[in-house]
């Protein structure tokens, strides 16, 4: 069980959505909300859209921490599009 007052992210926490079929659109990235007293670690927090005819939108990440000592990557990114 994780102590939610002292959250450590290693190696990563991610919401990545897979690619679609031949003519489908990529799924949109999800939402990550972290609410903790202390955040540490050096991993990755990712919310990425999926690949598709039209790439999915990147998600969103919200972090509320009284003590934020997180040294890792926080990233949202839209999915790749392979066009028509």
C-alpha cells in the first residue's frame, strides 16, 4: 500500500492510449491528478494521446504537493497522425 502523504514515482506513471485501426482516430490522453503532502522520485509522469488517422490529444496532469521534490519528467503529448 502506498502512503499517499509521501508519494514516490519510480520508474513511471503513465496514461498512454494505443493506436487506432486503419481509418480510426487515436484516443485522447487521460487525466492524472496527484494530491499529496510530499512528491519525490525521478521517474516519469506521462499522459499521451494515441496514434491514428488523426492523432489523439495529449492529456492533462495536475500536481498539488506541499513539498514537491520530484526530479523526473512530467509530459503530455498529442498522438502522431498518419494523415489521410
